[in-house]
């Protein structure tokens, strides 16, 4: 019986194991149309911050936006580089229009039409420019022979000073320097030739740009306000009046900057020119004209052009005259930096000196001399527009009708007072309408100041 019981138990065990190996019963729940219930557990902010900290997420958000801005600026610079034959004359025409627009406005207030006033101003400017160029060329031609003799004598004097001065260079060393200079010229003859050909090609672009400047300047003087209103109408309705008034204030800031710059560079050229005339340095008038043109690039322009005057004085009259001219250049620079810039330029635009230097350096790196020339006025215009739109986003006029960019950037009290006046003005007067037309009175020069 024991044997039978053992066999029965083993049979039951095998039957139980066979039943457990069968597949589970078919479940048709997943085939019905009823949606399955899905439970999603989202991590809270603390868990998310443990994975990616908030600072990293904010930095990443700023980073891709900055990358887009830099990419857009790069594409814009490339487009401007391709269209430089058109863009540069337009920029020059804008600067000249800012210089001549008050004269054209005066003629229009005296009864002349827009076209005759623009034509008279343009013709008068051409006569002044070409008359000055003719005088400079005539002076250079008349003094060329004397200049050549003085240059040869000056080089001999410099060579004598190098031999007997603190450097104590002997004749063999001086001859070696001259031979190396001649060798460099000979080796770079091909580069000089290609440079001459490039200059000939550039001459065609200069002539094209010159005529383009004339036509563009004429229409800016005649229809500048109408052109600006047309451009403002292309914007969304809510942005028309703020943009129009920001451009209005920016334009008057540009006028103030150009006039102040002309006055400053005229004083620079006059001071250095008087020094050259007193010492009877050859080409005093052409050198003064060079200083006048170079000083339009703030900070560095007058210094570089003044160095050319010092070099001419060195090779024509010797080290003594060169040192005197150097002293004149330094004195003029000190007068500009400590008197003219704070008194004249400080009332035209409110820009920090570091911002001016960085803007010039960036402009020269990006676009050469032209970039250095337009960097500061572009910064002044942008400063005025940004400061106005920040304090007057609805497009209301400033309380005193003065462009915001002409006030010191570190005068917090003035800014607070201006903001309070603007808010009070907005509360007392209704906002300007945003219909399809932009009021011409808001764009007129008479509304720049009371």
C-alpha cells in the first residue's frame, strides 16, 4: 500500500506541474474600443532642476538666441559687403544730408521750393569742395620741386643724425639699411603693380559712388521726410508712430553730431595748419586738409594724420621742426580732448569714451576706414532710438522735445525726471493716433527743439 500511495502522490505532483505550464487564458480587453488608462508621472521642478539646473537652461536659452543674432548680423555684413558700391554712397549721402539739411530747411522757410533749395545747397557744396581740391592740387604742383630738394636734404640730415646721434650707426650699417629697403621695393614690385591695377579698378567704383552720392543726396534733401514716412507705413500699425518719432529724434541727434564733428575737425586742422605755416613746412595746406579729413574718425584720425605732418617736417626740415610739429599736434589733441569734446561734442551726443573707442575699433575691423567713419554716428543714432523707445514705448514726445541721446548717460536724476514728465504728459494728453498716415509735423525739423 505504501508503494501505491507513493505512485499516487507522484502522479498528482506531475499533474499539478502540467497545469502550471499551461498558457494563461485569453484576455480580449486590449482589443476593445475602450481607451486604456495610462498614468504619467511628471517630475516636479525640483527633480527637473536636479537633471538640468535652471542656470544652465537659462544660459542655453540665451545662447541660441545670441547665436541667431550673430548669424543674422554676419549675413547682414556679408550682404553689405556685396552691395558696398551702393551702401557706402548711401551712408555718405545720409551724413552729408545731416550736414546740409539745416541750410536747405532755411532756404525752404525763406520761400524756396524743396527742389530749388536742394539744388542750390548741392551746387554750393560742389563748388566749395572742388574749389578746395583745386587749391590743394595747385599748391602741391607749385611746391613739388622745392619739396623734392628739401626731401633729399632732409634725408641726408636724418642720415647724419643717425650716424652722429645716440644710435651711432656707421656708414656700412646705413648703406645696409638703404640696400635692404631697395631690395624690399624690388621684391614687392609685382605687388605694387597689382595694387596699381586694383587702384585703377577702384577708381571706376569711386566715380560710380560719387554720382550715386550726388543723386541720393539731392533726393534726401528734397524728399527726406516723405521717404521716412513711406518707410514707417510699411511697419505694423502699432509700431508706426513710435518708430517715426524715434527716427525723428535720431535724425536730429545725427545732425547735432555731424555739426559738432565738423567744428572739432576744423579746429584740429586750423591749429596744425597754423603750426605748419609758421614753420614754413612744405605742403602746409594739403597737410591741413589731410588732418581735416582724417579727424572725422574720432580719437585716432587726427593723431594719424598729424603723424604724417610730423614725418613731412622730419624729411624736409629735420628733427627740430618735427619735434615742434609733434608738440603742436599734442597740444591740439589736448585742446580737443579737454575742451572741445566736453563742451561741443558732449552737448551733441551722450556717449561714454570707452563706447566710442570700442565702436571705432569694431568698425575698422569690420569695414575698414568706412567702418571707423560711420561707427560713432551709428552708435549715437542707436543710443537715441533705444533710450527713447525704452522710456516712451507708446510714441509720445519727450517733455522738453529734446532727443534723449543728448543727455548724459550717468545722470540718473535727469532720466528719472524725464520719465516722470513723460508719464505726466501721457496722462494729460491722449496718445497719438496710429492711422495709416504719419503726421508730417512730427517729422519736421522745427519740432526738434522748442
